[in-house]
C-alpha cells in the first residue's frame, strides 16, 4: 500500500519468481516518483533482488500491514498482462515499461564457458505449463551438441545434455546462466520471465494462457501456442488434464523455432511452425 504522507510503499510477494520480475516495472515507476519502496519476499529471493535493484528495500519475509499481492491474485484468471494486473490491483496507473534486469559481470564470469549455449528449462510450477517428460527428453536429445544446458530441479529423469546443471544452481546462478546463453527454450514459467528480462532470445512453449498476458511486445520471445479450439483457455480448462496444448509442436518443430531465435525483434506468437517459413 502507498502512504502518500510519507511517500512510502510496501507490498508482499512470495509466490512466483517470475511474478517478482513482472513486479519490477511498478517498483521502478514508484522509485522514479521519489517513493520509498519495500518488498517482502522469500529470503532466497530478497538477497538476489537487493543486488539487482538496490534502490528497493527487499525484506526477507512478510512485512506487516503491507499489501498482500499473493492473496489479491490467488483466484484471478488471466485477462491482461500480469504487470498491468498488478498495477490495477495496487492502484498504480499505467503505462509500465517492460521488465529489465542487468546481471552483474561477476555473476556471469563462472559460467563464461556456457556462452551462446542453448538453455533448456522444461519445468514449470503448474502441471498445465510443465513439459511432459517423454516429449521433453526427445527435445533434449535433439539439442545435444548445440551445445545445450539443462536447468531445473528434476534430477530423477535421465535427460541428455552437454551441460547438466539441474539441482545445483542458485537463483543467482540461474540469472547468470540465462544472461550468457545464446538462446533459451522454456515453458510458460519463471525461467521465461527471467530470460526475457535479461534480454536473451527465448522460445517459450505456452499452454492455455494468452502469451500477450505474460510477455511485452518489445521482448524477444517466440511464443508457441497450440492450434486447437480450446487454446488459449486462460485457466478455464476443459481438457480433463490432458493438456494437448503442451505437445502440439513436435521436437523437430522446436529445433526449427530455436534456429529462428536470432531473427526475433520482439514478441512473435505462432500457432503452427509453418508460420516461420
């Protein structure tokens, strides 16, 4: 909430690392107006964002009496860009710039050997956005030799990769790996928002959410969305958990999309791979 008398603004956001990134344009707008800004979030995120956006007071934990953005968005279905949604709920008027994060060189140095690799992040918090395992393994096989970098928390599945960083990267490491990458392949996940914010060309496989509700037009993202009648459903799911939308692009299609990545100048949404020809 904003206290106009003291020009102070506080909010809590503990859900979704990508959502914290999408909150940054609001914070930057408030800072430009001379407002003192504090954000309560997870301890492991607070330290990272304190380095990335030191003008904000990042609090490890819950700030009493601050606006609870987690509760405010708990039951909302997508109807607008997430940053605009945050602005509406917190009564901060548009327009907002796109999220941008400058990763410190000292973070990137340990991962310089991964420069220009293709980073593959098949995971997502929700099953409706997570890559099916068999499909993801087939994609990973085709990525070998590019070279490829695998990131995520799933260390049980035998994914092929030139560099496997699953289960051994901090949030700081993840930011650094994305910042040195040549291309990122991911789902509609937190990795998508981190990659788009650092400016690396990104291929994102979307489930049922409208890509324009998550990505700004100026961001270099190729969004792949299924050409089926129920898509996008924007969380009004009617597929009984089948999520055919997640595998409508074949692994070979994914490679074609990655090859297109250097030509991206902003958000491009396609529903069939033929739209790239």
